[in-house]
C-alpha cells in the first residue's frame, strides 16, 4: 500500500507564503511523476504543478511565477512553495503520485487566503 501524507496548509493573508510538503510511504517502485492538485468549493480538481521523471516541470498558468515545486526522489517527497498568495488560491490541496499502473492521492490539506 502507498500512503501520501501532506502537511503545511493553513490560513494566510493575501500576499503571504505557505509551504506544503508531501511524503510517500509504503511499498512502491519509483513514481513516474509527483505533483499537487487543488479543489476549491464548487469547482473541479485542477492540476497545480507536477514534476515528471523526465521532461519539464509543469505549472498551471494561474500559479506561474508565484509557486515553486520541488521533488526529492531519494526521500519520496514533493513540496510546493507558494508565494504571493491570492484569495483565489483558497482550496484543498492534494498531493498526487503517479505509479506505473495507477495514481495515488493524499488526504488533502486546506489552504485559506484571507484578510
């Protein structure tokens, strides 16, 4: 079984920063990609950023220049540094890891951007 555990969410004022972390545990071969999704109330889950084993890092247009994703393959972790946060970044953020046959999800961590 694979478990993804997220941490680092919370309440922050507009313009502030947060860092999300995700650690994978269990039995698995190397993931083909690790990344972050988010889901705002009443909205579909959307991809925020992902780091594949090969190829370029992807960022959603809405977070380019503000968010930075980093992955540590030795530790099976993926972090998301979020800067210049906006109220529209408010959502539940989910860690995702893509295996060779299926994907895995974390339980989600709430990020609220409000004054």
